[in-house]
C-alpha cells in the first residue's frame, strides 16, 4: 500500500511540471513585455535590471523556465506588483482561510450528502425520497454564486443572523460553507442514492434477506458500505469543484483567501500573484485527487490485496 | 407522421418535464433573438432621477443604480449568455469530438498523449481552467468564449473517446476494415454516427453549465465588459445595492436559474427517452 | 404431518403468471428434487417458499405453503424474518455473487448465529469454524478470516452452505447449488448435502435441471414445465416408469456411458417464455403424443399409482401400458 502511495506521488511530478509550464507561460503569452507585467510603472532601470537578473529574463525561454522553477522550489514566488510584497507571504496569509473554508465545506458535503442519499434510497419513492431528489436538482442546477447572494440577502441582510461578509468570526463561515456545501451535497447524495439502489439489486443482498436480516439493517450496514466506493471515486474525481467553489464563494462573501486573491489580482493584472495563486490551487487539486485515489484503494479489499 | 410519433423527441415532448422545459427554453431563445422588440426599454438608457426603483408597472423588475430598466437588461443579457454559452460549447464539442475520436480510433502513442493531457484537465474545476485562459487572453467577449470552450474540452474528448472505443471493436467495424474501407470512411460512416448522440446530449447539458460559468466570470468582472449587459456583471454591480435594491440581484439570478433548470430538465428527459443514461454521465 | 406442504401455489409478476398451482409435500429427513429446464419456474418456487417474491416484484396470487403447520402465505414480515435463515435456509445458485465481497466470510456466517440463536460473538465464531470443519474445509480458523475473493468457487459454496446451517434449520431450499461449479466439485457438494440431510434429519428441496443429480441424491421428484407440475413421484418410479412425455424426454436426454458419438439427444423446440405459454397443456407444442384435446383442456394432476401423480391426458395410457 505504501509503495502504491509513493508511486502515485512520483507520478504527480510530471503532472505538476506540465501544469507549471502552462502557468509559467502566462506572463509570456500576455500582450506586452514580461518585465512590464512584473514590475510597477515608473520603476528605475536598476530595479528593472535586478528583476532581469533574478528571473533570467534575458535568457532563452527554456532557461527562464528553469530559473523560475528553481526559484519556486526555494519559496521565491516573486513579488506582488501592486502591494510590493513577496507573493509567498501573501499566499501564506490567505491559505489558512481557504483551507478552513474548503475543509469544512468538504466535511459538510460528505456527511450530509451520504446521509441524505442513504435516506432517500432507504425510503425510496416516499416523500423523503422525493424531497431529496428535489434538493439534488436545486443544488446541482443553481449557480453557486447566486445561491451565495441569496443566502446573504435572506440570512444576513433580512434576518441578520450572520455577517454579510468578511471573516471576523466563526459565524462568518456558516453561510459560505452552506453555499459551497449545498452543491456538494447534491452531488454526493445523488451518487449515494444511485449506488445504493444499484447495489441493492445484487445477489448478495438477496442472500442477506434470506438470512432473515431486516431491510433497514441490510441497507445501512451492508449496502451503504458498498455504495461508499463509488462515492469516494466521485469525490476524488471531482475534488476540484471544492477548489472552484471556494474561489467563487470567497469572492462573493468578500472573505480573505486564495480565491479572492486570485480574482482581484486578475482584475489588477498583477501577474506574479496570479501565477502564485494558480499554482497553489492547481497543487490543491492534484493532492486532493491523489488522496482520493489512495482512500479508494484502501477501501476495497480486492484492490488492497492486489497492491500487496 | 407516425415516424415522428414514435421518435424520442415526441416521447420527450409528451412528458411534463420535456414539454414545459422546451417551451421555456424556446421562450427564452425567442426573447433573446427578438430583444429589441420584446424589451420595453433599451438596455443602456440611464435615468438618474429614477435609480433603484422597486418593481412597478412602468418597470416590471425595477431599475438599477443608473435608472436602467432591469427587465430589459435581463432580456438583452440573455443574448450574451446564450451566445457565449452556445458558441463556447459548440467549439468545445467539435474540438473535443475530433480529439476524442482520433485518440480512440488510432490508439497507440497519440491516444496516450491525448489521454494524459485530457485527464490532466479533467480533474481541474472548469472555473480554474477558464481563469487561467482569462489570465492569458484578458477579459472580454471572445476570450470568455475561448476560456469556457477549453474548460469543457476534456469532458467531450473523454466521452467521445469512450464511445469510439466501445464501438471500435464491434464486428461490423472489423468487417468494414477487412473489406478495405479507409480510416476516415470508417470513422465517419460507422463510428461517429453512433457515438454522436450521447455527446450531443452531454453538450446540451453543458450549455447550462456554460451559462453559469459565463455568469461567474462576469460576476468577477472578467467576462463580457460593459456596456454589453451580462447577467453576471449585473449581479456584481447589484451587490453594491444589496440593501437598497435587491431586485437587481434577484432578477438576473432567477433568469439564470430558470434557464439552467430548464436545460437540465429537458436534457434529463431526453436522456430517458433515448435510454442512454449510462453512456452520457461518466460521473 | 409433512414438514412442508405446498398446495395450488400460484405466483404472479405484474400481469404475468409464471407459476400455476404448484403442489408437492416433503417430510423431515428426505430430499425432494424440483426439476425443469431454465424458465420452468424453479427459482421462482424457491423465492416463493422463502417469502422473497417482493424483492423481484412478484407476489403469491393463490394457494398455500404450510411449514410445520404454519401458513407462510400472507405471514407477517417480522414473523417470516424470524424463520428465514433460522428454520428455513436458502442456498443460491451462484456462490461468486452471493457473498458480501467486503466482509470476511467468517463474519457472514457468524451473523446468522448472532441474529437467530442469540449467541455471543465468541460462541458464534466457534460455531462457524466448527461448521466449516464439518464441511471439510481445511484450516477453518484461517478461512474464517478470509475474504470471498481469496477462495475458489467450491470453497465459497461450502461457506454458503455453512451460512445456511448456522441457524440450525429444519428445511433447506437449495436453488441449483452446483450449476456454477466445476463438474468435479459438483458431486462433492451434492454428497455433502445428502449427508447433512441423513445425519441431521433435515428436509431439503433440491432445485436442479440435471436428472443425474436427481438420481444421485433425491427421494422424491417433482417435474416442472412452464410453471406447472407435470409429474411427481418417488425417484425409483420416475426412472422406472416415467409417465409424462416430458419426463420421458428428459430422461432420454441423459448422456450414457458407451453411447455412440454424436448421438446426444435433445428435446425439439424451446421452453416458452411466460408471455407465450400455450393454451391447454403447455407442453403440447413439443409433445409427440399431442392431440386436439391437449390444446383445449388443461390436464389435471391425477394419481396414477401410489405416490405417483401425472398431469397428462395420455399418461394413463402410458402408465397402464408399463404396468
């Protein structure tokens, strides 16, 4: 199992390199001189020369990439143009907020999603099932940023239960987590329900009935366990949506985090920051996917044995 | 006539879901096409003496912070959303089908390379990919189209490739190959027609997602630029008026919701009628 | 009193009626073979006996199933659950798919003891290991901790049998327990079942399409065709004096040692699907003795000799001519 994990981790390297190339190229594909895109207008020639030396901007492209990569691995992600602070610092400040939001949203989606999906399957065709299906429809078709705005309008502005924006207290987390989470719940519940109904038709379930177990016990203690496999598969494939959701929702709720940092720096054309954020977010997606794969492999006894 | 009566389209139309959602979609499309005749006001006429007015008989959905009629802006905004989404998805489907079909049919190293790239982008959220390309291309109508197009490329390439690979080994294809048909001939006559349907339906459903993505980018201020009306940008400027004029946010939002829900319902009904559920949704 | 008494059992699925007035009875310590080709309704009978028809969208539309005096048709679900796995056990056809792939096999056997016999975890485990040993599984304690995918088909089927025995049943319904197994294992498994019946005084309904198995193991036979009983008798009578044309054809199909090559015999025609059942006697389209009356009148199940019943308009003639 450990070997498998290490192998997959190593496979991540070429993927990371490929992504980093694309992100590196951003500065060079954007119209204008890369130097001007990295430094403020009105900088002195000495500052420009220092920049050229630091990033090897007078070198051929390939070497530039090498320099950039080397700087990256040393923690030097460049300096923000507008704020004139190291990008690394900006990211380090914002990352914890995003992690908190993303983590909680993931937890919420998974737990509530599996629970509602299982309930829907258990009480198939009842009002419970139909309500869950309606919830799934809403959660998967409503744009998340609109949902966020709606939440703000109802719960923050009208009812004043939660703050409208920012991250000053833990209550400020509730609405953003719910907004991202609702979309996730829809996905997880849909897969859980479908998986449970599908598995419920298998032979071993017939056998469980023949042994005298009750329907409820069979569904919750046996079928659900099998259904978790496709759920984990889906979650690990689509872990990206949490990142995407966090980016959008942070902006909507004006929360600090990598997402709002990315959006604002895009609007301001602060490319070093843009690159840094994109890189971090891409890494988050890759690591999340890897983690999902590992959990998946660990859950199925057949796969576990094959890996030994 | 009887052929139509038994065709999947008719079966879909007969259901509540299929019929109503298609009617709604047609209404939206017609409103967008004939916007200058349907909208009560032009979208950019400002009336600074009537800013942030609540919905009334004169302005069914109220006015925004510049006194512009919200309803008209929503109707014109439909043009933007639909155009961008459909153009982007059309490009995405075409390119994706081409890549996926070629990869699935020819196999070998080409297939492996394409699959590696596609799988790479597959796990990334569409928002992120779109943002990357907006970073490179800047904001605006065309860059939004391209960005969205690329964001969904992986989905269609994968889907097509899976369809092609499933059909490739069917005996009638082998027979055609043995009889000396060329590669292109086999691709176009035999493989693509069967593979096309699930991809087309997936494309339709993706238009709904694309509308949301376009609105999201617009909300960030990175999509279609003013004065062109865009649902996302309307909501973004609406947040400044969140206490004074919530209808500026609700209006476009409801419009998006109606459009996307209709697309999803119609698509689902179509999937059931064609009985291709297992081939369309990989995820 | 017979342990199991089935009378006029009819099963419907939706608008179709796949089983029509099935009847047979079974005593303790004996084995009844339920024979027929695929599609004859054998598995449905098993499901009906276990009360599991709702799982496949079916229901009992008529008749009675009496188990030890208790009427099972219409029995409340909680009471039926108390019987299943405990006094009546099921062995299914495909051991590859009837075990839960995510649980160790031992746990799956223990479950029965925990549920029905009120055993403690340790007691259940000991009992399971003992059962596995009795079923001639070597190193039962290790096997107890294994997962299904780590075993062969024959071992898995023994696990399934152990699961069936764990509740101390009086009646076992075995639906084609050897069909999915290698020929070499088949005879072993059948012998295990026979020994269990003789040693513990169980009753066994053995569903099969293989007349050879019937000859090897059964005391009584019931022949099914297209959802109806054609013939029911002791095993000796059925082989010595088969009265129904279908039974005769089935027996003629059994390959014999010394048969000339290329002379395998079959029965002309195909088993009809439920929606295509013929009128009158359902076998008449494939029957050599068919006359006009066979198409119009359903032949009733009549007693032609002691414990020997046949449903055929011309069985009497045959039986008479065979003496």
